[in-house]
């Protein structure tokens, strides 16, 4: 497992919608993205790739654990401590849209709304065993 990304950095963007194939094809036509399917059990979500093959974003079905995510592009902002950050959201008159939720093997996240109404995702990456023991790779 890699070291945790620095707090405050943006690690990912994704869009969760009911018609993921249609939206996937829209972005493929409009911006030239290619896609790779990501198996999700009985359906597939999509990693969107640049022409050079760089994974740039995700387009997901609003099913299962994603059923309550808003249908808008979400950026994932890394935080060191999700629980502490969520308390700060509440203290600063923001709101929690959904979560916290766990992505096994990756970490925990929650979708928040800031006081102006803008929505984003806070993400706390799992800590590697080396980091947990005070040793960074």
C-alpha cells in the first residue's frame, strides 16, 4: 500500500448517475475519454481514461453503496482524520450529505455540503501497516 496522500490534495473525481452508460458515452464523444469497465458484481462502473491511457475520473451507477450520492461531479479531497473533519463541517455550518462509508482496501469517505451549498467528498485513505507502526516506506 502506498503512503497516504497529503491532506488537502484532490485525489479523484467521479460522477454517479442512474444512466452511467449514456453519460460515459457522452463524455467519450465530447472530451475524447476512453473507458475501462470496473466490475461491481451484477453491473459495471467505468474508469475514464485520457487518450494517453491516464485514468482521470470515474462514472458510476447510482446503485448499492452509491445509491444516495448526488448526480454531480464530486471531487475527493484527502483528509488526515475523517471523523475530525466531519466534526469541523458541522461546527462550521456545513452538512453531511452521506457517509461516512468504507471503501475496503482504500479508506473512508463522506460527501459534504459547505455553507454555500457546494458539494464535495472528504476521503481518508487507509494507513499502511508501515505507517501505522511509525515507519514510512
